[in-house]
């Protein structure tokens, strides 16, 4: 086991493989604004019809939407594993002798209800005055739920890769997408057991495992994944999570803006506004969520932070619960710069490599330096004079 530094945890931990000395210039990443998700599952069916419509893939939902706090596919996937981990222990550090990763294989019945919990909310129906969410005053809804889109995180410490004895799973050199070579796979299901997010799945018809492919054929053409382009709520932004503030102009095009990508800004800037799902697993997931601002931060803390008493990373606040509260405030009341980036969500099917936010316009350029977005941050409002339509005779 090698020791690797995990910035999401703010410490080193064991991992079977050493990292490269230099990080990739380009790495697959995604930001999801939970506050916009309406659980329509358009993303789920777009992914399903594209990638898992064959025999033996009937139960495979590489993209699914769960209703928190009671939903889950497979059932109880997160709480089952969290119960098996010790305090401040990653899935790699908790592994038994002879194993690389702590995990479990969900049984058949756990996969039978992908929409379990969709009609359940947390809390009891309030009596008297209804409490509305006001994070500034520390008050939150008496009853709440929220929708959590889940997909493969294309982690920087992939548990599936660590566990595979055949070395059939690998990270692509050019973009960090985690893929499975089915010709090398022998169906041992070590990846199925190891992935804490339960996205690699076994195909009983072929006798080998399968996992989400990050829509790599679309990425190679400069387009966003199907779940991003199909989302009617414009909940997602996809791009280069590794493109930092010192990056140059894409493809050297002078008319394009230099600097970081929009997903990198939302995740890694001082104005951090998106958090990873269960970073305590230690896998460094690269799907990040803008948390719901109507939900009590103590619940979100155990879901979107390392959830330890000692805060080690560079996120805002003195504790992880404070980190969540600060991010909730930023989501609820975005700065002008973040508001500009929010307009890029669902604005184009092209990958946005870099961007520029002006007073009332936001522009985006693809990896070749072509401008693919140029739109106002706020649309002009026009009130027409004339007859006012009413429902009166």
C-alpha cells in the first residue's frame, strides 16, 4: 500500500497504487445543483437508453435519482457501509487482511426498488405556523426531502480499480475517466463489492462486470455526457475539474479567455460552492453537489463532508458543519460571478473549457477555443401596454 494525499480529507491515507507525480491537465468532473432537480429522471432514461439496454442489464441504472433521506439504489447502500467503517477510516484503511477495499455485494432484493422512498419526507406534518427555511436565522423546514442524482464519480482514488485482481479497470491517460476492460474481466465482482457508490454491476448473461463509461465517446467529440445534455432542469455543468486559475487560453486562441474552467471555480476556488458525496470513503469522487439550502446542515454534514471532529482540509469555516452552512448561504445568495456561472448550466451541449463573466454577460469557450456560449446573466424585462387579460367576464 502506498500513502497518497487526499485534499478532500486533508490528510494522507493508504491506497494500493502510487499517484503520478503531476496531476493530469484534463480530468473529467461534474457539478450538480441539487436545488434545481425535480426528480423527473430524464437523465436516468437518457443514460439507460444509451448504455444499458441489452440482456443482463435490466437492473443497471448507471444514472439514478434518489430521494433523500430515505431513498437508495441499492437499498441502504450508504448507511450499510458507513456502519462498517471506524471513525476517520477510509474504505482502504478498513479492508480486511487479503482485501484491498472494505465493501459488500448488495443482494438481489436490494436492487428491486430503484424508486424506493420517492414519496417519503423527513419530519412530521407541522401544527400551527409552518416553519420556512431561513439559513441566516438558523431555521429550516419542519418537513423536507431532496433529490440526489447519482452516477459514477470517476474518482481519483477509484475503489473499483484498487480492488480488481485482473487489473481490468484503469483511468484513461487523457481525461481520467475510469473504464473496465471486459476482455480482461473474469467476473470476480471485486469491483462490485469495492465501489462504495455501487456503480460497477455484474452482468449474469455475459459473466463479466460493467461500469459507467463517463460518456467518453461524447467527451472525445467535445460534447457533454447524455445526463447533462438531457437535463430539463439545467442542474449540471460538466468540464475539466483540473483546469486551475493559471491555465492559459484553450488551444492558444487569443479571443478565448484564459484561466480556470467553471467547474474548477465552483469546486476549488476560495468561493467554494460544491461538495463531494461521502468524501470520508477516501476515493476522491469528482462529482460535486451544490447542497440544498432548505435542509438542516447537520444532515448534510454527514453526507457531504468527512464528518470528523477535527477539520483538516481547507474548506471554509472552523468545523465541517460550518463549511456546509457557509456553502448553503453561497448557494442561496450567489455572488455575481457564481450567478454568471450558473447561467452556463445546460446552456450548450459543448464542453465549456473556460469562461468569462462580465457585468451582465457570460461567455464560454470549448477546448478548441471556439466560443460556444454568449448570453446575458439577467434577461431584460419588457412589459407590454394594452389590455390586461383576466379571468373575469
